[in-house]
């Protein structure tokens, strides 16, 4: 199996995800593992999400589209603060794709990583290394690689996110937090306060 690697900001992710040659999206992973010192928690309230976390979720939504339901857990592991240090969620999208979303503020080695599994390919983004990787399933290499080649352009991941409704990331994060707080699944539109998460720098 040949792995194809390019700088991730050169890949038009939405175009690639929509290309029928990769097949339908099946599953995805959005991993945001950061480290934040004590001072970070003292300056924030429950429900606040840092800018980077919102952008991660917006990138996920820009590739997979509308979500329908989320279940989640959230916890504090090392500090007595109003801010959750660790959250994990399962997000169901309108087309049936299931994504895992993991966010930590306790990671000594920081990682921003995405994985999108399609019927005929896997696409990964490593933000620390600044790369995007493609692997095709056996027998599908030629059409998948052709789609990959056509998606490489001057477009950037940042530009892709800008095309998304900027409230989308906050809406999902608010639903995630409500799901964690109540211990039940939350469908889109059910969150009592879609502004429960506010972005911070």
C-alpha cells in the first residue's frame, strides 16, 4: 500500500470528501490534545471553548456536513475548576457517518489530528507536522489517487472553514456539553442554549 503525503493546507478537503471515487464517508476522528497551565483555568468560565477547539470542530463539520445527534462525557481529572479538562463525544452525521471527538487540556505532547475513513480510502491530517496523508484500499488505488491529485490546489484548510456557518461549531460544542451534563443524547436543535460555548483566544 502506497501512502501519499502533501502539506495539508494544499488539499481541498471538501472537494476530496465529496468525490465519489473515495466512496461514502464511514467514520471520522477529531483529536485535540492540548496542554493548558493553571492560569488558563483561572481566567475562564464553564462553557467557554478556546478558539482552537472551535476551529477543530468547524473543520470536521466543513468536511462531513450536518450532524444530527451527539452523546458525550466530560470530566475534570487534575484541577478543581469550572472548566472540563477532558471531553469525549460520538457525533452522528446526517448521512450516517459517525465521528469521535476527543478534547484534552492535559496532554504533555500536543496533538491536533483528524482521520476520515471512506469506503475506498483513509485521509489523515496531522496538524503538528502540517501534513495530509492518503491511503487507498487495494484495487482502488488508481481512481482514488486521481481524485487526490485533483484536490491538491492552492486552497487551504483555513479557507475551507471560513465557508462554514461560524455558529455551527458553537452549536455542536453546546450540544456536546449538554449531552455530557445530562447523560443523554442530544439531537441537533434540542440544546437549550446554543450559545453555551463562547470562543476565547
